[in-house]
């Protein structure tokens, strides 16, 4: 099997996984689809952390095909952006229905493998990744603490 065909066949799992997370369910009578990501994200803090973990599993799978620094930075930036905004109550749930970070990452990886896009070190993007990572962790912790306080306040 040639190298490009092997790379494409190894993306089958990633394509299936991205579809489950981002577009597995369709609303009847529309073209709108959504996956498990926005559903998992309904649990403040914890849901976003679990969702981010699933997204990073997909990124690791995509990176097994080889990648440039720029592609790695873009994939991780997508996950962190999705997680940071996804952790904001109400706005985050709406965001999760539309952003579809996993399908974006799959598309970026296919462009890298098939069209030689996203080459280079991506040094400029890595600073954004670091800043967004810090913001994401803070927001997820805040959402989780807020949720725990809310639950405790019910009793």
C-alpha cells in the first residue's frame, strides 16, 4: 500500500470519531446536525473537560500521520478555543452546536496530507495556544466550581 493511501485509511477512524462528536444527529426537516460534544458540554466544567479530553484523543490520532508545527498548533488551538468558549454557560452550549472543532481538525489534517497546506513551524500560533490553554483551564475550573456551588445551594 502506498504511503498516501495508508495515511488516508488511517483517517477512517478519525472521520468516524469526528462525526460522532460533531454531526452524528440530524434535526428532521433541516440540514442542521450536531454530535455528542454539545450534549456532553451540558454538564458545567466537567462536561467541557471530558469533551476536551475526547478532542485531544482525536488530535493525537490525527497527528500519527505526521504533521508540521503549524498543523499541530492549529489543531490544538481549535480544541482550546472550542473548550474555552464552550465552558461559558449558555453561550458555550450554542457555540458547541455550531463550531464543530473535530470536523475542522479533520479537514485541516486532510488539507495537510493531500494538498500540502499548513506547512511551517507555526511559532506565532503557539503563543496563542499557550494563552488560550491558560484561559481554558481557568474557565473550566470556574464553571465547575460555580456548578458545585449551585448544586450545594439547592440543599
